[in-house]
C-alpha cells in the first residue's frame, strides 16, 4: 500500500473513531457501552483481544489494577475478559467495584472499509487500531492510535 493509501486509511480510522465516540450511548462509568461486531470469528477475536490487551498493559499496569468490564455477550467480550486475566489483571464484570485501582474499560469492534476497527477505552486512555481479517484470525493493518486525556492518571 502506498503512502497515500495508508494516510487515507489512518484519516478514515480517526474519523470513524470520532463518529463512534459521538453516537454511542454512555454506560454507567461514563464510557460508551461496549459492543462488538457479531460476525467476528473466535480466532479473530482472540488475535485482536491479545494485541489490544498487550498495548493496554503498556499504559495501565497489570497486577495492581482491577478492570471493571461490562461485556456485551459477544465472543469478543468473552475473549477480552480472558485475555485481560491472562495478562494479570483482576476483572470484575457483574458488580459495581470501588477502590482507587479500579479502571472501567469499554470496547468497540466494528467493521470499517472491509477491515475491523477495534477500540479500548478507559476514562483517561483510548487505544484504537484497524485489523485485517485473515484465514487464521486478524492482523494489525494500522499503527496503534493512543489518545490520553487529563483525567485520572
């Protein structure tokens, strides 16, 4: 893919990310309600969740952080929870958690230009990446977009 095609894809991803942020309903934590594309295969869900949680761990350390996740019942939600636990995060899904090391996490996985756009969001961090579906799962087809806000730490 040439530079123009890559730039077009990155601009499109950023536009899609802003559009998704503007049209999603808010969950109890003030984050968007989690949702995932229903046509996602278990292999693609596993590849995307594994990559995104690995990138999350670079910003929100496992071991001392509890992730508060409200899954949508999709294969991606289940795979994401499993991946978070595999990286050493404590995960609560069905109760209100309290404490200083509780990080609410929401996700969106949706189709975008024959690929998938994946986003993980906390109150102070949003990670976004585009993935191409392959016969064995999914591979990243864009750089990771990292957006931080002044909230939290």
